């Protein structure tokens, strides 16, 4: 586990933030999709997990990349 932490810390900020955003929003989206799917029509709830989870994952990755890029730029500006 410590090795994974070192590997993640070595990633560029935009990539790291993109991964964190994708995982975070992907899990939230999948959970919301499951809840909605179970409420609307339980036999196809599994499809709602993907219908909501995949776009949420993409959105999280995009937001994370933007935030990571901004953080990288701010970090560089303060240290140069």
C-alpha cells in the first residue's frame, strides 16, 4: 500500500486530481444511479448504475484535470 502512495504522489497534479475526481464522482454517480434505478424499475437498476455512473466519472475526470491544472499553475507561480 505504501508503494501505491509513493506512485500516486509522483504523478503530475492534473493527472492525480483527474483520477481522484473520476473515482469520487464515479462512485457517487453509480450510487445515485442505483438508487434511482431501484426506485423506478428494479429489474433494470444495474443499467442505471452505468447510465449515471459513466457520465459522472467523465465529468469528475474533467473537473479534476482542470482543478489539478490550476493547482499546478498556482504552485509554479508561487515558487518561481
